[in-house]
């Protein structure tokens, strides 16, 4: 996938941050979906496993500077997972705008929260419902999952509905833990949310 993504980028002469997206089926065949010519909301995952500040690098490229490193110098370490905390019903993803009466994000080793909301903030109904990104890093996927479970249990947002209960269910699900899921995963999991 990496080689194909690079060939796409090179064929159009693209220079800047961007993402080539693919879907992979159960037979390990993958299919091109789209190219996003911008930084992705998931960029903290790459930052946590490589130690590279992608926003800083994107600004440098836009200013006409070159990167200070080559691809073969990029080293990955550990495992990272990101949960998008949305102001939505965890049952049906219906938006849940309104006043956040309490906002207490998780913290601790290997935990990063990207957000601009706070206790007393009103989530407007006019924009994307993303209100926070919860990113965890661990030496292994097992450690990252354990940290995410703890972080989701510590993360408190009151006054509106959020997707935190759905994330908690996902990180307790044996199928997810064993990496056994597909594009219909949520269709099967959401009906069991309150069990």
C-alpha cells in the first residue's frame, strides 16, 4: 500500500501533507478510496509512534522549506489508538449540541487529548460534532488498549451525550481485542450497547 500511495503522489507531483486512503477486505486485497490533500484528524497517531510533529512539518513545507529527514530515517515505536469523542448519541450518532456542564479529560502516561472545549462551553449545532480526540500510546497494542480503557473511564463530559459509551463497549469487545472486525462491525455492536 505504501508503494502504491507513493506512486500516486509522485504521478501528480503533489508536495505537502496528504493522505491516500484504502479499504482492505478479509482476503487482504485493498482498494483505493480517496486522497485527502490536507492533514488528517488522525495525525496524532503518526505523531505518537514516530515522534514527528506533522503540523510543524506541514507548515515548513508550505513555507518552501524541505523536511529535515528522509523516509528511511523515520522509525516507528509502539502502538497508538485514537478515539474521536463526538457530541452525539452513542446509539445512533444523532448530534447532541448543548452546554457542557463538566469537562474533565483523561490524563497520564501515554495519553494525549486534543480539544478546545471546557466546562461551560456550548457545542453549537452547526458544525462537525467532534469535540475531542483521545489518543493513547503503548509499547504494544495490548498496552494501548488497556490505557484506552482506563482513559475512557476517566474522561468525564456531562450535559450532552457523547460517543464515550460506545468507545468503552468497543474496547471491551472480544472481537475488537482479537482484531476480528470488518466494515459491518458497528452494525453488530451498537444493538448490544446497553447490555
